C-alpha cells in the first residue's frame, strides 16, 4: 500500500478524534494524489480489506474496538486555488485555514465557518453550518470519486442537501470543492465573527474534548435548553458527561469509552421521549466497526 501513499501501522484513533475516543486501526493511509486514491480503493476492494474515509474526526464518535482494516485520510489533498471569486480547496484543507486564506484575498463568504474544526471534504459532505449559514450555500461544484472509483465533477444543482445532510454521503468520496465567495471588508467581517466566536467560547465547552453539538435542535426548543429542562446537566456515565456549560455537548472527562458516550446519549433520548415526547436526532456519526 505504500506505493499509493504514506502508510502508518497500528494507529491509535483516540489521538485523532476531537472527543478523544477510538481504538487502534491496523493501518492508516494518506494517499499522495487523486489517482493514487483510486488505485488504493481498487486494491482494498480486490483484496476484501475493510476501509473507512476519516476527516478530522470532529463530528464522529469512533468505536474503541480494534479496526482490522485501513483508515484513509485525505490530508495530502491540501491545495487552495483562488481565481477571482472562485475558491477551490482540497478535501483535506481545514476550514479555519481556508477562511484565513480567503480573508487575505478579501473574500468573506466563508467567514462564518472559521471555528468549525473540520476538513473541507467532511464539511461539504455533512453540509456544516454556523451562524445561520450552511457551507452548501457557497458551493459551485465538487470533485469526487464515485463507487466505480471514477473521478468526476458534480455541480451544485445535482446535489440534494438540507440541514447537516447532502446526497454525497455514502455515495461519493469528496476530493475537492469549489466555492463562489463574495468580496467584502475582511476587517469588518472578522471583527463580527470574532465577537460571535468569543460568545461561543463563553457559552460552549470548546476547551473540552467533544464532537460539538450532540443533537439536532427540535422544532420548538433548542436541544441544549431541552436537556437542561430535563435536569440532565452534569449527568455522567463513566467518563462521559453532559456539559455543565452547554447541555447539548457531551464531554470526555479524560477516560470516557465509546460505550460510555453511547449509553449517555441513549439516556438523554429516553428522557426526552418519556417526559417531553420529543425524538432527539443525533448530529454526529457513530462509527461501529462491526
């Protein structure tokens, strides 16, 4: 596999996850190029080797059992090209870096996403959002690999999307995305975003290991307020705890396991259903190796 990319063995996924949970993967591969990725996928499928594409692991809860397969990370796909108002970024580019590069060119549209700790690929697939904006608002087209391992470009009109969802998920691997960004005053925009970000730091446990918001907001009440009304702030299962700062965050107190987090999620969902008749919908993806 090393001819297709950088190969690491026995990688502890706990160290890659923002919530600090995950088991050991037999291999981790960072492909050198789009073509190398297609060849790697061919090799893995021909040899019946399990694999999983992982972004920055900021919106996933990873099983802490051993993964006898290959984790693929697209970190090497990190180019950013700017042509007028069009910005093309590789799937491995972190959103805060992309925002900073755009602001240097007075392109301000992506500024609301400056604190999202995700990659371009993962953020586009999941239609990441912040401050009333979703990233798909600004997408022009996406370069992908399809299930036949062919590289193709999909325009925005051919992608269905909604709240934290796109039709790209489970159908394509995103290689890069092209955005249409408007010009503006970066100083004014940055000042506004920084003020909002400071408010987030004051109201959310951003200094603790987590995957961000655990549940989507129901129609009539923010999930955090609902969980607080249920009296679940501070509830613990093992090393996992409902944050005292914001009830829609589950934090890792240092020794949380995958099962701790899943059990705590289930407890919250059960309370919401029994006491408020609300079916809470999970926002992050749960990765279970079996």
